[in-house]
């Protein structure tokens, strides 16, 4: 397994760091393009990325603009299409190295809304995986916060910082060492801009417009998730993805990367990604 950190320049000039995990043979079976959560970054998911690479998958995992290793404009994105364009560029970079391979888009938590919207609107991918996607969260802005976000959107106030309502590491995992990791992570973000929040709301809206994709899709959820409304999220994803496989890990708590059963979880996931869907 070969791991590297690289940088590409987005179409608006922003420099985006991304990590790759590639099979030692450099002869992968398919490409996986990953999207992380609102607070995290690609290094949170190095364990599963290594397992995927060891199984013959080429993993490309960008830190979302304003997150992780990307120090410029922390916690900010101007609009939803900016993030979708970044995804398109990452796919093109991966395909330059492996032009004939199928592409799987993988979205975790907040990144699930970006991955799903891309699959619905842009297409050009072969599979979709949504891990505990943040499409219908349990934790939502209160009435006065929604008013402030509406005011910011209507008056084009994009750079005002607001806190992410996920300060408690116990929301992510019940494993103490990973709680400590989250609390001490210097690259995690804890505040985002009003522009970013409204970008997320726009992605939520676009997921629910009625578009569908026929590609094979898999939804994996954590049974004890306190961040995501599992039933409501599954209903949205099932409408968007008729060719859907669902899996819920009843004892897991949001971030499956940090779950005590992660070997079993990701073995099953990799087996699904490696399955031949041809007639």
C-alpha cells in the first residue's frame, strides 16, 4: 500500500490538499473518491483507506476546502456548486491515472450530502456509498439561528463565523481513545462561516428535489447515532437511489471508523464495492 499527500489547484485558484492510498501493485480494480464530515478531514479515515487500498482500490481523499490541511479560508465555502466542482476535478485527476476504471463516490456524514447531490446532478460515476450521511440531522439550528442564516443568505453575508454544534466527542464514538483523538486534533474545525452553513442547506434542498440515480448505491448507518435522523435519512436516500442496499450497525455510534467492530464493518463494505454488477 502506497500513501501520499498531494495538492491540486481548483478552478477558482484555491489549493486543495488530498491524500491517496494506492495498492502496492499500482493495478487497482476501481477508484474511490471520498468526502469527509463537517469537522473532520481525510486523516481521520486513514485506517479504512488503508484497508481499501490493500483490497485493490485506489483511494483519493481530499480535505474539503477550508478543512484539514487547507489553512486558507477555514470553515468556508462560497456555494454548493463550488464543492461539486471540487469533486469533479478530483475525479478527473484520478481518471488521468486510471482512465478505464469504475469510480465509486463515498460520502461520510456531512460529506454524504455532497456525494449524493453530485451523483444526482452531475453523474458520470459507477457506484455511490453513503456512510451515516448528514442529510437529515437530529441536531438542527434553532429558530433564531435559522433566522440569522436566512438573513445572512438574503444579504449575502458569507463570512460570519458560527460554531459547529458538535462539541461533545461522545457524539462521534463511545471509544475513549477516539474521543481523546477528536478532542486533541489540531486540524479539526469547530467553526464554519454562514456561507458554508447555507451551502449545506442548499445541498440538502437539492437532494430532495426528486431526482434519481440508477447506479448501485449503499447506505450504511449507525444504530445509536445521536447526530443523524436515520429513518428520515433513509427515506430520502431510498427515493433518490432505487438500486439501494441498506445496512445498519445497531450498536455503532456515528463514526464507523472509530467503532470497535470496524474490521467487520469495512470488510462488508469493501466486499460490496468489489462485487460485479454487470448482467
